[in-house]
C-alpha cells in the first residue's frame, strides 16, 4: 500500500482517479488547488469545482485539502500568458500550469508531506520501458492529454500515477455512475480557467495597452486596420476584420510594426519549425530517428525528424504559431518537445 495524494479538480476524471486509487488499496488523500483568485465563471478549480471535489472526497471517505497557489499561478502562468499575446505569440497556459503548479509546487508539496505518489485524472498512461518509466498516450484518442504533459521528466513520471489513462471517457463516467459520484454527468471544462465568458479578447483588453496597426496581404497591399495584435494568432481564419471574397489566414504577425499579414492556405506551409526550451523525458533521440510531432492539444500528428532544435517535416505542414508547443512521439510514447519560435 502506498500513500497517494490525488489532485482533485472537481471533474469526473480526477474523482474517478481517487476512487480507483482507493480500490487499489492505497492510502489516499485528496487535494484541490486554488489557483486563480480573480473573476471566474468557468474552467477548473472554480468555487463550485472545489465544492464538488470536497463532497466527492466525503463520499469516498478520504481527507481533502485545498492548497492556495494563487500568487505562484499569477507569476508563472497568467502574467506570461498576457505578455505572450502582447508580443504576438500564442502561449499554452495549460502546459505551464502542469509544469509549474501540478508537477512543480504540488509535487514538491507531496514529497514534503511524505506521499509516495501524486495521482491525477489526466488521460495519459505511465508506461514502464526497459529504459525506465515514460509517458504514453491515453487509451481514449479523443481525450488524450499526453500533449500537455510532455515536459515531465523520468523522475517525475516515476512519482506519478495516471489511473484513468487506460480508460475511455465513457468508461470513466460509467464508473462514476456505479459509485454514485456527483460528478458522473458533470460537463467538461474546455476553457482556460482564468478566462471568463467574456472571452480572451475581453480578458486581454483589460490588461494590455492595445496598439492599432494594419492588416496587409503577402504582397504588402493594405487590407484594413486592427485594434491590437493580441486578437490574432498564426493560422487564424475567422474574425479577421476584413473581407476579400475568399478564405484568408493569418500567416505572420510582426509585433515591431503591429502588422498582421494575411495569405492563402499554401502560404502557411513550412518545411521546418525551430524550437526553444527543448526538453526530453530522458535521452535525446538520434537525428536520424523517425518521429511523430503533434502541434495542437487534440490535433493530428505528422512525421518528422529532430536535429538539435530544428524539426524537419517529412512533408510541408501548416506553420506552428510561435509560442505553441510541439510534442515529439516515438509511436505512442512521448519523447519530449519544445516551444515553437
């Protein structure tokens, strides 16, 4: 029997994760993170989610605590998110939250309190290989979350349990229903936890001094004006503020001149993407090793190779927005990844 600290967000996945740990015979304690201290009407760890987690913990007859990491969350996740959009890049706050909060502050706290493992409700698998524990895709391809956990090291994976990674989402809900858990039919939270129903535009508009600029075609022809580059991201097609009679995409953002460049889909295609902050679970792959890369949380994968910090696609792919994560896989096993420049 191990002492397991379960991160309970108040959703069905993490509550079933706690139940599975109990069923496996472990000594389980639940914890919910208070991360965002501002206005909130959706997303994980809201007041209602904390209450759901507390009530499920009571149903399961386990201790439950709330850890307040709001200051750290603001500094490590929210402030960089705002700064990234102001610079014309597209951040992934869920990745940074997992890196700094769940497998940063929370994992450190679990070690300090003498827990053997940290368990979460992420749809990813812990895979034992000859080289050591690795992170693998969850068995439900529509819910796989290995992409946002790519930064986990071998040591962190070794101290992590992912109980629902081998289950389909429907199976998770069925298990919650059998146990009579209040989260069994709870809707999923799909939004960034600190973005209210006003949306990203309102959130950033309240925090960024917007600078107007121009929208141009790839040949430099001016197509219109905009109120701030934070409203745009590479690959965006809708909400561009101009109409030219046929589909156009954001193919470039120049923060120095506050210019948005629109082009056709073929203008987005690239043969390479350079990464920064490249991280690996353990060993770096050989430059000749064929890999698969995923560039969105639930996007398709494309064949590639990695040479130092440069990913070269086997076939040209749409440009990855600077700031977005590129995760590298060997089959279903996460090799590592980095952030697009």
